[in-house]
C-alpha cells in the first residue's frame, strides 16, 4: 500500500521510521513488511520487522548496513513509500504467553526491532524479562523506545523487567546477551529471540542445556517477493530441508530450525 | 498461442509467481482474478529436489541475481497435490518442466499427460500447455546443457513432442553463442513456440570477504539490467524462426512490452519485476491495451515492427 513517511528518528546508529499506511490491517508481533521508497533507485524492497503500530501508523527499526537500508534511513519526512504487509507468521502468542512460564525476550542489536509490538501483546499477569545485547553504548541507546514501553508496563502493574548488556568496554559488566541468558534462564521459560544467527544458535544451545525451555526465533534473509513465490529467502532447517523465511517464517520454533 | 486462447499477451516467467502462496500472504482474490493471461507455475522436476543452499538471491544494479536451483516436490507429489488446484484456476496453464536427461523430460511430459487425460479427458489441450525448461543456469547437469546444444535440444523437444499433444514451448538460454540456432532446432523438432530468455549466468561477491556470495557460487542475472541483451535474443530469433516467441528479460514497463513485441515477441512474460509487484502483469496489460487504443493500432501490427524496413 502507498504510504507516507511521517517520522524518522535516529536511535543509536539505527533509525526508527514511522509510516502512515492508510488501511493498515494490524500486524501480529514478529510479522514483517517489504518496504521500498517510491523514488528508490533499488530494484527490490527491503524486508523489515514491524516494530510497533498505532492504527494506520507503523514503526520500523532500521540499521543502515547496506545501500538499500541507508536509502530508507535517509528518506525525508513526507516521502512516499510502498509497503507490502504485514507478511509472514509472527510469534506464536498462544504458546509463548500461555501463562505456564516466564516469558523472556532476547534481542541482539537491530534484533530488538519486533519487541515493542510483542511486549504490548504480552499482558499482565505474565512475568516478562527482556534481555538485550548491543555492540556499544551508542547502539544501546536504540533500546530507548523499548525501555519506555517497559516502564509503562511496570506502572500498569506488569511484572516486566529489562536488562541491557554491552559488548565493548572495559567494565566488568561488559559481555554478550548470551551471558545474560546463561545467568537468567531457568526451566519453564518461554523465549522469543531475534538477533544475529550466531547469537540465536547459542541461545538455543543454552535452552537445551537448561531443559524444559521453549524458544521461538525470528530469522532474517534477503528477500525478493516476500510472499513465498521465489524461494529466494530460504534458510536450512534442522530436518535438512530449506524453509522460506517469508512464508514458513520469519518466526520458527527452536527445535524446527536448530534441532535438538 | 497454439491451442491456448489468452485474453491478453502478458504471462509470468516460471518461478516468479506462486498464486497460491500469494493468495495466502495477501488477498485470496488473486486466485479468482489472476493478473496473468496464462499462469506458469514453478518448474517441476521428476524427483523431489530441495534446491540450492542459501544465500540464493542478491539485488544487483537494476536487477537481481538468483541461484534457487529448481526446488520441486517432484512429479508424483505435483500431480497428486498441486495439479488439481492449478486446473481450478480461471486461466490457461503452461506447466514448466526440467529434466536432467532426455528420459526425464519424456517421463515428466508423459506423466503429466496421463494425469491430465485422467482429470479432463481429451479436453485439456485448450487449457494446458507445456514449457520445457532447458535453460536453468543453476543446476549442474542436464537441463541447460541440453538447451545449449542444438542437436540435444532437437532430440529432447522431438522426444517430448511424441508424448505431448498440447502447446509445447521450449524455453531457451541466452548463455550460448547463437540462440537462433537453438530456436531453429526446437522448431524443427516440433515446438509450437520458443521462450527467450532465461537468466544470464553471472557472479556476485560478498562485499567484505570478496568471495562468491551465492551458495551455488554462480547465479542467473535478471531484471531491467538484462533487457537490451534479451531484446537482442528475441530480435535474432524472430529473424530465424517462424513459431511464436514468448519474450522476457527485464520487463517492467509498458514501454518494455512494446519493445519486446516490436522485436518479435507475441507473448511477453514478466519475471523479476513481478516479484516486487505481483500484479504487474495485469497493470501492464491494461497499459498495453490503452497504448494500442490510442494509436488505433493492433498487436499484429506491433509484433515484429522493429524488423520492418524504414
């Protein structure tokens, strides 16, 4: 749908884009959209996780890591943008938030993108722990909107806590988000994970080690069509086959993608 | 085209449009009113294939490169689980097949014919055609090696012709010295049409590691970047073959369709540009209709216009 950029906010080396998409049908947490400026000099749209939504307004958190994402991050407010979405299968809220265990969100870098929308769907009386890892202090400032959401939920009486860890630096507290996971994880937890593949694999290893932990992973891939037509965005999954991130994913159960 | 009646000259290139996945992801309407005049589903192989390891695609300047590698559920599952719902679509079908030997092409064609005979009696030839993919650049035996050789092309098309009474299209690779020679071979062997072009073999590197980016090392280039190359192929085919040509390669605008038709294409397929706008074929068909109306011109006048002496 033809949309308009109504907000572009720099956030810790990332940019939060807000698009006004008339008729936006509402997304499930973990779904994505293909986004492309009408004036784009690129051939394909970019697949971006839906970070949050307010009626027709949709937020995306974008890291300017390639030509296409840099173009999106540099768009002037008021620019016209094509949005195809929401697409794909989001987090399985019924399983994650069935109340049988604590919910732990694990995000690395731009992997925090889907969490504001996910948090807003995980209502009290659930206990929610948000563990985030960033490269450096600058990138960590990208977690600010999420921090605000957590504070709001706490005020509303939710048992929601946030911990952030930073990789670079000399302080004893420096480390990776997987360090936090290792310290915090206990049997019965339900995880929603989004971040680099190495992080995701390590998180799943820790889940298996802890036992009685279920986890769902939001994966990323270059996409062309975003709707399952081209089979370009596949990832290898545990049974040896390939699954389309756009169609079977982008959220997969840990056992399905990593096995064990 | 052949026994198929198309309501407009725009179809899709195989592997770029999955109407059922699209309906699931966006709007079920696309099944009732597909934008294409005939639907070309993804290429089917005889045995199941998982396709190439990722990464499989990368955007390139004015286009993209892919090495999908013909993932397919295989003929048996295709016939049992896919063919029925394909036949329920309100459009003619052009089924695409790829084999790794002459025998596989024959087995695919005869298997499909048998299934269609059972499902529809003899009526199906006005509804279903067959495209021989002898041009996929991303598999390592058969297929494109057959389509790179006039003699092998003639043998495969001739062998399938004996088993296939409906529309038979040979989809050609541009990665040859003389595409018209391959087109002539397909025509001699009884092809009702030739489709040109499949993708151009190419290579992209990872920007940082400077090693091949795609899981398959090489891939096939498509998109507006290849349009002049594809137009040249269609132009040369038109000079040497008399069967209809399905033109494709970088089609994204009404102007592109006019140019492919002027070079000799009677039908035009939308490929990669359809990936970012899966209703593009319908939009372009309307645009083409308006263009013809405004000029009081017809498709018959347009096709081959580039070859007319000034």
